[in-house]
């Protein structure tokens, strides 16, 4: 399970936080390739000490999707891909959503 791999400030993955400008620029210049690396069973197995993950996931927020045309295309593709399972959460209470976003920033 990854965390916020498309966060503006850093890449929050289960195996650590990467916040170098180079890594973020690479991610943003080719979000599709970046996501393929995150999904890579071989790479994740190395990180997990040889164990194969049963599932790989990550959080996405609206601002991650709207960052660029490439990001929008990637997320449209993911949302339409029936092989990828999604859990979509939303808060009914707009105030709670705003407070949560403020606390996270």
C-alpha cells in the first residue's frame, strides 16, 4: 500500500518519502511511467525483501488529477480500466472535508 504518491510536495510510498525535485519532476513529466514503476511486482518484491505483494494501492485527491493534462489522461484511463479495483470515498460534510484538507497541509 502506497500513500500519496501524487502529492505536490513529495512521493509518500510505503517504503519511504521521496521529496527531491528530480524525483517529483520525473513523476510529473511521465505520470504513466511512474505509476507503472509503483505497480511493478518485481520492484515491490525487492522492497519487500522478496515477498510478492497481494495488492498495491494509493490515495488520490482531486488536485492530483487536475495537475496536468497527462495526469488527467492517466486517471481517466485508470478509472475506466476494469482490471483496476477502486474504492472511492467522499465526505458528505463539506466542512469536515475542508478541515481535513487544512490539517493535512
